[in-house]
């Protein structure tokens, strides 16, 4: 196996034109390939070298829900539980949902009213949203990136825009 350039915890091996993938995170591991015999052989080889347990087809990995539809040949990664947790943590549950992560044409500026909450709270929500955007929610990536530019001196409009993203997520928490 060779390490992937994109991620040092992802390893790949080519056999007969088929790629076998193994991703490792601390003591958790996932394997993937188009051919089941390649996966089974890889798992046998790993278990011959390391102590481990095969848990079967994954449903949850590193906070991500894994939903597979063999008929449609699709695999969905989502973070519904995590999304609902951060919505609750920042008090956005039960409110009005937003149709978009950021209002079209919104101009974020460095000036504006001071924050009504602790600046650390803004950093916390942006960190949570960045994690979601990088793992399973690319639909919020642009909006979160725009807000992250104001981490050193957030203002009240930035906080409101972050809450808007959370309200958008509240209406689409199962998306992935």
C-alpha cells in the first residue's frame, strides 16, 4: 500500500486494475474496493499483523453517518447528529429555517456594531461549521469561508450570518 498525497491516513493499492483503499484513524479503519474479494484479502492481511475486530459494513465512522444504497450505487456521508448538536449548542433549534446558508448579495464588512456575545463563541461556531463544510456539507463552504475571514475581529453582522447558516442547517440536517 502507498500513502495518498491528499491524506496521510489514506492508503491505496492497485491490483488487476482495481484500487483498494484503506483509511486509518487512530484505531479505526475502513476498507473499500469495487471487488469484495480484494477487501476480504486486505482485511485478512491486516488482522494477521494487528489485533482487531471486523464490525461488518460501516454505518458510522468518525462522526459521519454512512448510508449505502446498492441499487442506486450510491454512498451518502452525513453528519446529522453532529449538525443537530451544534444547532442546539448555539440555540438555533426550533426557529425559522433559512433556504440558503447566506443571503444573496450580503456584503460582510469589518465595520459594524460590536458583538453581543463573546468573540470566542464566534470562533467556536466557525470551527464547528468549518468541520461540517470540509467533511460532508460543501454547500456551506463559501458562506463559512466568508465568515472565517473575520475571526480576528468579528462584529454583530458576522454573528448573525453564522446563526443564519445554523438555521439553514436546521432545515437540512440530514443532507450530506
